[in-house]
C-alpha cells in the first residue's frame, strides 16, 4: 500500500501543470489574434471586414489542440522550468516551427481560409510568448530569492570558461543562492573586456586585489577545475590578502556530468593547498604483485592502514586480512570494503602485534603473500611519557610480525616507517629506526623480501596537526603552535599509500625507500592559512599562541641520514636510501637486552636505545 501511495501524482505538480496549460490556451489564441491584427496593419475594422477573424474562430479549437499537442511532443510540459536553459529554448523553437509548417500546409491546401502570412507571424509570436512564459518562472524565483534571502553577496568569478558559465547559471537559477556574480577574471588575454553570460571579464589574476576593491567584492569563487596545484596556491596567496571568502567548484567528473550545484561549490580546504600533482604509478607492476593473492595489513583500521586496504582492494586481491587491536576501526573498514568490493573476501581479525602467538597463528592460518606492517604507536609526546610502550609495540611488535612472516614463508613484507627515524630526538623515532634495522637484518636471512618505506606527516591522519587546528578554530581559538620556526613535511594519505604500494613493487630486499615529500611547510604558516580559510584574520579574530616544543620534538624533520645516499627509481617520487652496514649479531644481542627491561627502567631503556641507534639524541626543549 505504501508503494501505491508513493506513486500517486503530486497535487502541487498537477496544479502547476494545469495552470501552465491554461496559460498556454490564452497565449495561443492571443498569438493568433495578434498575427491577424498585425497582418491587417493594426486596423480592427479592416480585420473584421476581411472575414479572416471569423474563419479563425471556427478553427481556434483545432489550432489550440494542434499547438498544445506539438508542445507535448516537444516535452514542453515535462521540463523543470526552474532550470530552463538552451535545450528548452531549442525545443520551444522547434515546436513553433512545426506548428508554423503544419498551418502553412493547411492554408495552401485550402483546408483553412487564412492569409498565407499568418503561419509566419503566428509562429514568431508563439515562440516569443511561450519563451517569456516558460522563462519567467526563473525570473520570479530570482526575485523571490532576493527578497527572501536579502541582498546577495557580491562575488568575483575566477575562470571564464565552461565551468564558469555553469557556476553563473547555478547561482542565478538556484533558490538557495546568496551570491551575485558581478565580474570575472581570466588569464586568457583574448577574453579581456568580453562577457560570459552577461558578466564582464575585467582582468587576469594580477588584477584580483584591485577588482575586489573596485567592485566591493565579498566572496571569490574559483571555477577552473583543471588548474594545477601550484597555480591554485598562487591564486590563493593573492586572494588571502583581500579578506574575501574563497570557494571553489567541484572536480572535472562532476563538471562532465553537469552536476554543479550550490552545495558542491565549497570552501577551499588547507588540503587543497597542500596537495601535490597526481601521482603516476606502474599499474601493471602493482597488479602483478597483488592481483589474485592474499594480502594482510597490520594496523588496518588506522589512517594509513585503512587507506592501504582501500587501494589494495582496487587491485583485485583474492583475500584481504585486516589485523588491528581496535575492533571499531577494523569493523568500519571491513564494512566499507564489503560494500564497495562485494566480490572481495575480507577477514577482519582482532589482535595485537605484541602477541607473538596471535600474530604467528594468523600468519600460519591465512598465509598472506604480502604483509604491509602499519601497526605502531606514533604520537611523539605520548611515547616520551610511556617509552616502554613504544618499545613493546613498535620494536617488538615489528620483530614478532617479521619473524612470523619468515616462518610462514611470506613473499613480501613492507614496513611503514617515518622521517622521525632519521637522527631521532624522541623515543618514537628511535623505536622506528630500530624497526628499520630489524627489517634490514632479516632481509638476507630468509626468502621473504623485507623492505621499509619512510615518509613524513600525512594530512588528516588521526591526531595530526590539521584536525587539531580545525577544532581550535571552531572553538574560537587560540590556535597553538609549538614554535614559530617549526617545519614539517606533508603528504596526503592517498598519495603516501599509493607510493608505498609502488615502492613495495620495486623491492628486492633490504631497501629503505624514501618518498619525495616536496617542500617542508612552516606550521605557523599552516595555522595562519587555516584561520584565513575559515574567514578570520590571524591575531585579530583568532590568536596564534606559541607554547614551546614538546618533549622529544625537534624543529626540523629529515628524510635521510647523513651517511645515506639516494638512488633513483623509475618513479620520480621514490628513492632508495643506501644501506648502512652495522654489526647484526651485536644488534640482536642488544635487542635481547632491551627486551628484558621492565616498567620504571626508563634511564636504562633510553641508554639501550642509544646503543642500538647511535644517531638517537634526546632533544632539549628549544625556547620560543
């Protein structure tokens, strides 16, 4: 019964259709009368004396039915006239021409006694009246929007191409629009001084500041979906100094589908400014490595681990094993993959890499061909306060997992490492450097291909600085930065994972792959840009406060030890750090000594870490 009820015609739509039909009846006959009136030089007596008006009255019902039937065939009663555009205009024109031809044939065959000029005049008037009637709905919606929403924001459009025309059309046609495009800019000198849908193109990007002041602009919309990341940053740098709110339209796929809506024209995010050009990968090599095989991801519910699972699923593995200690995270990514990849067999397993027996049983039971080891404690200040936890989870969790992989005959083992392992100043970084050394030590001791991939911070990961800043801005500040000169490397999670997968395909055993992280970013600049993107002014609306470096934190991160050199790979964003030789027997002896340490022996633990990692030097807090 519910289904039957849902199929009933909408009474509002029916009433609108009835009103439109009634108005068409009036305009059809008004067009016929005016066609004859014009034919007889606006002389009513002359028209009445000719007898043609009486002839039309006898034929009016047939003409009305004929014209409305043609409208129906042209789908003029099924269009959404609130979004009427060029397509609807063409259909109106086609209907008017069809009616005109039909009438002309009827007249020349003496079926209808009317002047031969009547069809032409009638067709022209019918096209004009019908167009005005249909498109007036958009006009009245715009008038209503103006009075309902108040004065609209004066808006500058960047980009006077097809995408820009779609944005203008959406702003004009949507009842939810509060923007009025008053001018546009475009870097194409051939467009300067011309118009796009009635909007004048007044300059290029160098004129943005002057245009904002001259035209009293409150908001800027970027409508160039093909713009490079570097150009987007350059435009943002200019726009950020104007104090205007800055938005951008959606991506190319939505542009191709004509899906630009008010809701999709969104505020620009800091991720948009920090992202880099798309990563190019060897799809064939990755497919050969992954397709049809069982793949396992430890820490599969985390930020990096879950994205690893998503991208791995796209390469068609036979089974995907998600191993994580946090059941909610594991469950969430399992359900997502089951929905998006119903043909993929997903195993979500709960357990800790600290548990030697558990990780060994999983390896022996599922026999994955490839293991991506992403399980780790990564928060620097927390690990400074709980160094034994970093040692147990990061170092010995990796050791147990790697040994279990060897015993199960795993083909590939890829460790997710970090730039904090380079010249570490904190326990977390030192623990990850030990993990790298474990991988390099085991690489030549079995048939398993062990490798590590080292990269910096990823945007939006759990606990990263961007979500923290975003929440501080939401609360009205202050935004806390540890030091005005602190810098970090940033990469998007999908980009980092794509490069991890590609590096794994290059692995021969024992390498530490280093990802090109681009240019380091000052955290102070990052915080201030996020404040501006939120529509506020730093140190005016929201304060930036410097709190001093946290325990174990350093001003600059590095991606390479001074002794390491780099070898290029086939991918310009992936390098191989030269392997550093060390006494492996002595290394494992010290690893055993580290394993014997208990809670409360922090001094001994840090001392043992320094013995294992000669470059480990606990940082002293730098004054602000």
